[in-house]
C-alpha cells in the first residue's frame, strides 16, 4: 500500500504559529521534503523534532519528484514543507503533488499559515471575493498580458512580489489598473511586520528606494460602473483606441486621467510605451 503525501503549512515568521497537528505529523513521517532544508530545520529544532530532510528546489523539482513518488509507492509517508506558508502555493511542490496524484498516491493537506490570507485580512480592502495571482511575469508581453487580464477583475487582487521589484510593479499596476487603493504587507508575523496602505502611486513613491523582506500586495478590484454605463476598457486598450481616433499623446493622457482618477503624467508615460514611442 502506498504511503501518503502530506502538505504541511509552516509559519510565515513566528515559529509559534505552527499547528499541533503539523508538529505531530512531522515527528512521524519517514522524510520531510523542504524547499530549503535550513529553513525547515530551524522550525524542527525549535520544537525539538528530529527528522530526515530532503530538499526540493524549483530547479530540480521534476527530477527529484520521481524519486520521491517511488518512495511513496513503496509505502513511506512524506511531508512537504515550503519555506513559509501553505505548501506548494507559488512555491516548489506542485509538480510533486501532480506526480503523486497521477501515481495514485493519497495526498492531503494540513492547513495553517497563509501569506495571501493574512495580507488580505490586514489590507482594509474587501475580503468577500479575492483572486490570488501569485507572481506576475517579470517583463515583456507576458507581463503586459497578465496586467491587462487583471485590469477588469472585480475581485480584490492578491500578489507576491520580490522586494527588489516592488516599486516597478506598483507603478505598472497603477498604469494598467488605474490608481486604486492597495496595501503592501511586509514581513508578516515577524518582529518588523509592516502593512502600508494607500493608492498605488503613493505606495510606488513610498517604496521607490526599495525594501527588504517577504512582500505580499493586495490591490482593490475593478469598480463596477453604474447600471447602464459601459465599463471602461483596460488602460492599454483605451490608449490605442484614442490614438486610432487621431488624438495626440497629451490629449489622451488628459482624457484618461480624468476618467480614471489618476495622474495624466502616469497615463502619458504608459501611452509612450503602448504606442512604441519610447
């Protein structure tokens, strides 16, 4: 009989946030599979747990998953932990889960800490409906397409971002979505936890010099227009449409800024990129 693959949520920062069930299971399994063994070992040592560890970094996930599934099929039960939060969510582990399920291995999850949920709770934005979008593509057409797709989403948006790219992403979000309300949640549950709220443009200025630590972004969803009023098209589409009507860049920036309650400077800069004039 095959063993079970357990997906174990681990603390975001405060080691006391691990569940009793998770600690019990980590003591029992044959092997604890980790994104980074150093991070997981810190958690285990803090709770007096001795366990065998194996790493599952993203660059080797496909290859190492095959060997791990073989162990599961041989009857061993394994725990999967990412560095922080819920296992296999925008972190290594998804390929292992898929391979285990395809092989008929039982897979179950032990719930616990989740950065998207904590950031959403603290954002001050609507929580009844949200979309977790993970990491945006870093550049190029894939990034523009992702932003265009998110522009019309009415649910509150939750994203991960590198602290090094935070200001750039906030600027791109403001250009593509309009200057919406947002929150930057940094170092959640840790000693220097910080949640900064404001408009996307304000947050871009606030973090223009960069920051440190784990970052989760929460952004207000698109606002539904009043009944009978057509929804404004995504920013890039609107820029192209007005340019096709013969409007000059400054005219486009002025019109869209008044419609979208954002600065004409930001619209102008985005129009330069969309129309290939930069």
